[in-house]
C-alpha cells in the first residue's frame, strides 16, 4: 500500500484509553505508507475531563475513565515532540478528538485554545443521560429506545455544530457501528434527515468540515461514517472541507480505507481533500 498524496487525519495512540500503540510506531508506519500528512488525534472526553470526584452524580462502572485532561496533555506533549523529530520526512500534525464538547464547554474551550493544536475533531461518543455508545446493550431496551437515542444524538450533534469550535465534525453516523454493525438492529435514518441537513448547513456556514471515517469498512458495519450518500448531500449543500481518517488505534490499521474514502470523496464531487495545519485548512488535489 502506498498512500502517496493522501492523508490520515484521525488516529489514536497509547495516550488514548483504548489504544496501546506508542506514537512513534504510528509515525514510522505513516512514513512507510507515504502519507502526505498524518495527525495524532487522541481521545479527550469533555464530560470526564476532571477526576471522578468532580462529578458527584457519577457512578463508577469499570469502563469510563476520568481525568481526561491528563490524556490531552500526554498526547499533545508526544505529538509536539514527534512533529519536530520527523521534520522534513513526515508532516506530523498535533490533534485531538474532543468528545462531548457541549457537556462542558468551559473545559472544551480551554482545550481548543491550546496553540500547539493543528486539528480538532469534534465528536460525540455519548449523549446526556446515557452510557457511551460502545457500552449500551441495545437489545435490552424497548423497541423505541434506538429511534429516541438517535434523535437525541443528532440533536446533540447539531448543538455541537452550533458550538462550532472544532475543525471537523467526527464520524457523523458513528453509533451505527454498534447498533447496526454489532447488534444487527436495522435503522431507518429518514426521521433524522432534516436534522442532519441542518448540521451540514451549520458546519458549512461556519467554515468547518466533516470527515469520512473509514473505520467502519474494517468492522462489522462494513461502510464509512458517514456513508457516501451523506458525503454527496454535504457536497450538494456546498461543503468544501472534507478530511479522511482511518480512526486507527494501532499501527497496522493506519491508512486503512483511506483510498476507498478518497474514491467516495471524488464520486461525491470533491476535487480536494483537506488537512489542517495550525488550525488552518490546506488543500490537496484528489
Ligand atoms: Zn470517535
Ligand atoms: Zn477516534
């Protein structure tokens, strides 16, 4: 695989709770793949930014990790150092995947103002009053649980889009990884069409972008987040800023699906793919 000219702008390293890969291994792999730009975007969940004592309502559940500001610091320190170390060989970008920014906008705004950042991905992994999407037992609820959850999810995504202090909105249809991919619950997306259109319009008007997250291609779901028809809709509404990301959590997955993502972008009418340096968009011809 040679991804010369392409980028992978969504990846995780050992500074993320769900990865054990040293960032240096990711950089070496990115170099091997011939990526034009490679961003380290470790998780930092704003609703768990501080130690658990900060959240009197929180019930320890064995899977939520707190004090995410430490992960943020650890990741940025590593990526800033690697950016220097690989200078002239590989464009390493310092990023963050900021989860649930609207649940704690004060912490989110402090985080995104860090001058070391090149790119901020704004994501939602959890909506208010619910577990992280990865840990919900979707088959142990009433039949209307999933439609209600999805409606709240897209409304929270719209709220996030309106907050707007990120560069790209992460994996728009992400929770289908679990709902459809792992639980086999078929989802009718038509009820959320208007909200999704509003999300796109909001992102476009504020000069932000979306990503094609290719992780679903190598998982049970088998498709990108979002699927090609949403990328087309985004383009038709005037969307210009589009990034590609594998969401790799290990070096072996780095760059996976990026060529397929680029093809989806081309088919949707995109002539350029975007990366961010010092929070400013740069365009690469597709
Ligand atoms: Zn994510
Ligand atoms: Zn991610």
